[in-house]
């Protein structure tokens, strides 16, 4: 046995381990949606132009996410692009396997319908595949800790957007989300918006969860609210509006109806944005 084959064994084991983690992350992040009937239907009737926009915006998002948190520390954008393609590939395998096992995709399913069902599910699954490192690795390396300390302001907002996208993706296709927006008045919407902001601020600053941002004793109380909480909520609103449009929830609605639906969806999206700062 030559030295090259011996040296390749640790590399092969590491590759299998990373693929296993990616598959586990894809499964954990996508399983609720893989078992949601509304997303199966969306794969059939969703306008293919919107589906193309969803996939087209997912790839650069994954590249940026790989730059922040990927399978491994990367120094070149080419590596991040490859990480993103691997995440999409693993996500596709996981989604196809489960949709076939659930009987959602069968031999009688048309190719266009099957592609639509898988493409929608691949978005949360691919995010989960990339986040597998931070979710499943037991010990945090010094490099990862150093990255957190020197994380840029834009990086923090981006991670909030990822959290908002993930949790909002779970809720946006459901009829209950639209029903809630129809039942609410403007005062309800205002109260929900204020509650969303308060919960975001509490998650990240006040409660002291691990991963939360510390406040300097010399910093005025309103500074973190203006600096991170409010921009984070605006990010959650933006992501929510994007998801509503992608899933055709804004079609036929007046401006006030779109605003109400966005505020409702921004509630779980804001929680996801705040939680992302704690777990990623």
C-alpha cells in the first residue's frame, strides 16, 4: 500500500463526514416544508418565471452564506461557489428522495411538476446544508470565534436576512398566514409590528442569550435599537415581501392588503432574524 493511498483516507473520511453533515442539515431545515401540502401545490401551479427568480437569487445568497459560514473556511470566491453548488446538489438529493418516499413524486408525475416541487424545497434544504457546520460541530474553533468577533455590520444584517428567509419560508405558503392578515385591523398590525421589534431587541440584546450582541455601559439605550434592531426588522419586512411575491400571495391584493400580509409574515421572519444572530 503506497503512501498516497494512505494519505487519501483521512481526506475521504472528511469528505464523507462533510457530506453527511450537509445532508443532515438539509433534512433538518427542509423537513417541515417537505411535509407541507401547500408547497407541493406550489410546485405545480407557481409561475415558472417566479420560480426561476427564486433559484436565481438563491445561488448568490448561498455564495455569500458560504463566505460567512460554509463547510470549511474559504479564502477564494471560487471555493464559495463550489460550496454552494455542493449544497444545492445535496439538497436536491435529499428533497428528491423524501418526496419520492412520501409519494408526492411518482412515476406518473410530469417532469415539469417534479422539477417545480423539488426546486422550491431546495431553497431551505440548501441553506441547511451550508449551515450544517455551525449546527452540528460540537466545538467552536478559535477561527470561528475570531470570525464572530470581527464580523462586519453588513455580515450581521446578512445573517439576519438568512434567518428571516428560513422561518418566513415555512409560513409564507400557508393559508393561515393570509387568514390572519384578513382578520386583523390596522391597530392589530401596529401592535404586531411593535411586538416584533420588542422581541427582536430582547432576543439579541436584553435577554443575554449566547451569541447575543453585548451593549457597552457607555452606549445609550437607543443606540443598539437604531443600529441593529430596526434595520433587522426592515430586513425581515423586505424578505417577507419578497416571499409573498414569489409565492403569488400579493396577486390581486390592494396596497393595504399587501402591507397587512407583510406585517403578519414579518412576525416569524423577525424572530428568525433575531435567532440567526444567536445560533449562526
